[in-house]
C-alpha cells in the first residue's frame, strides 16, 4: 500500500491506522499449470490509502471565533 497524501513515497507501517482508501490496486492472478488450486499473484498497482497520521487537526478552541461573536453583537444592536 502507498500513502496517497504523501504521493506514495512514504512506507506504511503496520501499527498505523488507515483512514480510507483512495485508489484500488490491481492484482494479476495466473493459474499454475499442472497444479490444482495454485495461483501465482503479481501486484501490478499498489492500492493507495490515507493514513490518520497524515491529517492534521485544527486546535480546539474554548472561546468561539471572533467572527461569531461579532455577528452576535451586530444582531443584538
């Protein structure tokens, strides 16, 4: 898997949480001749994902933003 938010260059670690997939991968499965129920799989395109660690959350605010308080004051006048 490749991290889509990093352009696919960052290696995905097993302990990180996957937020969602963005692109499906492509797998080629070839049946091995002479053997029953045996397939040889080749990954042609790796799936792309978004990791929760790649997103940044905005800091939480205790006080409301200034634009909310300004509108509230104007409507009360």
